[in-house]
C-alpha cells in the first residue's frame, strides 16, 4: 500500500513513538572498555592522540575498573606496557608480567568485572611485531648494495639542480633498500608464545582470552594449551577478521607497539577482502573460538553484517583508537556534536549486527544511557 495510505512519518512524530518502534538499542551491557596498564604507582598518563584515555599503573587501573563496573559496563580488555621489551616477548607470558599483575589486582578489587586479556606479542617485542621475527635473507653490506645499484642504475641526464637532487635521492633509496634485511614473521614458532601467554594470563585471573596477533592456527594452539592446563572453561574471543588498518595509529602510541620496521600486512588482513574475512572467521570457529570479532568497526560494517548473517557465535566489533580519535578531534574543534556522533557511531555498529562493542567511548556512552 503506497502513499497516501502509507505514511512512514506517522511513527516518527513524537519521541515516544520513535522510541516504541526503535529497532536497535544501545545498552552498557554490550560494552567492553579497553585499558592500558603500565608499571609504577599513581601513574595516570593521558595518551596524546586519545584524549580521555590513559596509561594507568595497576593501582590506578583498579580504581578505573571500579568506575567502569559502577557504570554498568560488564567487561574490560587489558593491554600492557612492559618495562622492558625483548625478542621473545617475555613480558607477555611472564607470571609477573604487567597484565598478569593488573589481572590479579582487579580480580581482588572488582570481582564481578569480566576481564578480557588481549593476547598479542607486539607490545612486548623490541621490534614491535605481533610474532617472532626471523631474517629471510642476509642483508647485503652497504658497499655491495651500492655496487649493485650502480650496475643497474640507468644513465640519467639531469638538466638542473632539482633533477640532480631527485636522481641522487632515487639512487640512495635503491641502495638502502638493497641493504635492508628481508624479514619474515615466523608463524608456527609464534604459536608457542601465544599459547604460553594465554595460560599465564588465565592463571592470573583473566576470564576471556582474546588473541589479536593474526597468526594462522593460533586459536587451536591456545585452546590446546588452555585445556592442557585444565582451563577448559576459559572462552576464546578471537579477533578473527582483523584488518591491516591505518585506524590503529593512536593505539600504537597508547601501547607503544608500532613496528620498528616493515608493517603488519603480511599477517593482518587486506582491507579489500570480505570473502577472505569469512574464511578467517570460519577457520577460527573450526579451531575452537567461542566468540568472534571484526576489527576495526565503522570502516568494516559490511563485514560485521556479513559475519552476523553467516555465523551464529556471539559477534564482537572493535571500534578502534583511530575511530575514537577522529570523533574526539572533530568534536574538540567544534565541527561535530560529540555525544550525538558518538552514539550514532556505536548504534551503527550494533545495527550492523555486533552484540558486543569494544570501545574507548564505553564510559561516556554508558553515562548518557544511564
Ligand atoms: C595488538 C592490537 C592492536 C590493536 C588491538 N590489539 C594494534 C595493532 O594490531 O597494531 C588496535 C586497537 C586500536 O587501535 O584501538 N596487535
């Protein structure tokens, strides 16, 4: 039945009517609040690119967790900034690691809060990659690289200073590139460290293990290790479809985890691939994931919707640091209305089909919903 019998505006007339027919609702019960724990005492250091988000020492993190809980948010996910980094991510799996310490203190201080532990190695590796790095080829000496570059260099006619400068720069790039180590992230060797980390975190009181490293086979490896250690009831929330994204920028400042060379494209997904995301999710489910996640959220709402359509596991989405930073920055400039845009963004993630939202806006949104 069309106009004039049908008038969709009839149900939009008042607040009460709009409320009655609303299809999607936000509740604080859907939120998970990410927290960054650092060494020290009384530390509360704001992340420059994420106003309102802090690096917190364990004591401060417990206070923050109490506040989060009192706002009706059921869960936090913990990231750690270790005091030292090395090539085997000791800080990730050591029983006195920073997240392990925080988990013990939070379990004591806020027993009802669900503690998620992000399982990844990048924050604990001196090179900032999510797995073990091995050299894939020996680097050429700078001299050998230069000789090779000279042999292959074309003769270029330079007409002026500017062109000469450009030609020299181009040659320099060729030489440095040739002298660089080719490296590889060793998938299978990394699994052992991820499994060890998961067991250690669970032992410290983490309730849900959330691997975000994107190594193949990590869910199976973690499940086996947890079961072996008798943690058969610890669920795994897999960052199943995690894309290589520029939106992680501010997080890498917050967690001090930027890769020192190269990037993460050899393990995180290509943003162009929806079908591959479905395969990633399917494999993680086969390996024993109890819940799945899509990350980032807003640039990948179609992936969330497709995952919701196809899989019946609880589905989470991570509204990442860059999504948060953009809203905060624009609002601080007076370019958008903060609360309105924050709620609209969160609602879009729910509407796409995520039942759980990991968001730095959890506290602010929960306050508005109260
Ligand atoms: C660890 C990890 C990252 C994020 C969550 N876990 C960073 C990355 O992969 O580079 C990003 C979260 C955010 O941007 O808020 N690998």
